[in-house]
C-alpha cells in the first residue's frame, strides 16, 4: 500500500524510528491504513482530555513519539476492530525487522486504543523532540475554538450522547452510550447525506444547524 500525501505530512516531526516502522508496515501489511495524527500541540491535547478522548496530558504525541493509524476499506475509514489487529501485526513485524520497540494501544489493559502506536518510555525516555516542536502547527485561537466545537469519531461524553439522542429521534440508529464509535459515525454520515451535506462524519456548526432544524420539524 502507499501512504497518501496527507499521511506523509502528518508524520513530519515524528521520531525517525517510528516513521521507519510505519513505512515498513505499509510495505508488508495485508490491511491498508493511513495516518490520522502524529505530533500534537498542547492545546489539541487539552481538548482531547476535556472530551475524554485522551486520559493524559503526558501523551507521547506531544513529543513526536506516537501516531494514530486508521484502517482503510477502499476510500473510507473503518473502525472494525479486527482490522486494527491486522495493522498491529504488520507494525510489530516491522518493528522486529528493524530492531525498534513499539507499543500498541490495543494491548493496553486500561482501555483499547486500536489506532495508537508509540515508542516506549523506557527505550525513548526523552520528553522533547526538536523536530516535533518544529513540525507542530501554530494554530490561531479562532481555529482552535472551531476545532474544539467539532464532534468526531473517538469522542466521548455528554455532547456525544446528546448527538446520539438527536440522531435516534430522526430515525438513525445511534445508541446513546456517549461513545462516538462506528455506529454513530455511520448515523452522522447518513444524516448528512439526507441533509445535503458532505458526508464526512464530522459534526461541526453546519451539521449541528441542520440537526436542530430537522428536530424542530418533527
């Protein structure tokens, strides 16, 4: 498989050893994947913690020692768990070939984080990475505010639960469990299609306004 230009952009500033693993895994994988996130800013990490999508402000993403990979089925993202085990197998095989240790979020006992891969703290104890600092985007307050207002796959909490209730009232299957998983992602895309929006699965201002208008018409 081939990493897209967007994926290659997203691994800028990521530790070279982890980049090598990703590139080798892309060569040997039986399951295509792309990169959704590499280096994070502090403000982005705070947003994820507030939403419950991350549990720490000491993320390896901040220093460029972690990436998130998503499974691709054709041109769409898939959240089917078995696909992430296949990606993990390729990443672990690549790590073994290169002699570089890697940790997978799917092996964590506390919670399952299938897309997440990181270089382990004991082998890579440094918390700073100059390349990561240089690659981390400078984001304006206006853009940060807009980003924090988005709901997307992986988010958790009361806002997600309210979204799921709204979707259910409109006839789209979305259990109100507060987790923005595959079912909610499909429901959002289905609603967006009926509302004449781009079905990207992201709930931003446009989708929120359309939802509100649709609920008023019930």
